[in-house]
């Protein structure tokens, strides 16, 4: 049960869940076992600690969270499982089997992610009062950036470098488009593309963890969001500074 609880916590944190949700789900899973007398969990953005007491003896497990992404489908399924085990009589083998199934849940195909990334950039151009040419070019920029970010992720590079390269590419494409279509606004093209790189989930979770009193995790998530924002500013600023100077 200790291993299952740690696995659940790691799965949730790696999928972008809030700290309070991870702790609550781990406790629900462990309390479903009648032999467990006490459960205590402590979760941070980069690590998980879980203690359970069985027959008067405490057992503790620590786990390092090494990767973080966004997968709301996994969070939903694990939450549902934590409530089902409290209602129905699940064995630990059945819980582990269900966790295996959740880990194998299919993600959105690459083509769909690319398509909606392009549509998102075009929608932001429309939101910023862009003309038809800017909306179409923003669609193209969003398409290219989404393909680029997928390829960078496959290379295993860190998020800071990925965002520097992505933001720089957006700025370069915007300058080139402006040279071909002088009536387009570089500002609109750059902002519409950069919106795809904004770490929205990290910012949201930082605020949510702050409201829940999890200040250590909130600080870590806020620092993560700030570092990624600096990477975006660095990449865009360097290319724009050089490109406009020339």
C-alpha cells in the first residue's frame, strides 16, 4: 500500500496536479486498506513523502518527482480511482492493475496538438485585433512552433532552452513575415505566437497552492513560471534586438 500511495502521488505530480489534490488522493488510497491505522503525506513540487502505520509500526517512503507535464485526463482518472476504492472492495493487485491502465492512457495525437496550437495562435491574433493576413500568418507560426516544440521535447532538452529556442523562432518568423508583408504588425505576430509558450498551468498551480497554504510548493512553481518567462523574454528579445537593428 505504501508503494501504491507513492506511485499515485508521483503520477499526479508528473501530470500537473496541485499539491493539496495529491496529498488528499494519496491519503484516500491508503485509508482504503483496513490494516492502515494512520496516513501522513507531505508533498512538494519536487518530492513526495508518505508514512503509513500498520500494526503499530510506521513505514515511510520518499520519492523524487523528476518530470512534470500536463495531463488532466490522468488526474481525473486517478481521482476517480481514489474514491472508488473507498466505496468498493478493491485488492491491491486490482489497484495496481488500474494504475497500469491509467499510465497507458492514450494522449492526444501530435497532429491534433499541432492543429490546435495553430488555431490558438490565430485566435490570439484575432483577439489582438489583427487583420486577416496577421491571423493567417499567426496560424502558420503556431503550426511551426508546435512542431518545433514537439521535436525539442523528443531530444530531451530542458524547458528553459526549449522556450529560448521557441521564442527566438517566433520572433524570427515574425520579422521575416513583416518583410514579405509590410502591412503586418510584428508585435501582433510575436505576441500571438508567444502565448503558446506561456506556462499557464505553473502560474495557476502556484496561486492555488498559495491559497491552500502550501507555500514551499507555491514558491517552487512560481519560480518555475518566472524562469520560463525569462527564457521566453530572452529568446524573443535577442532575435528582435538583432533583427530590428539590422
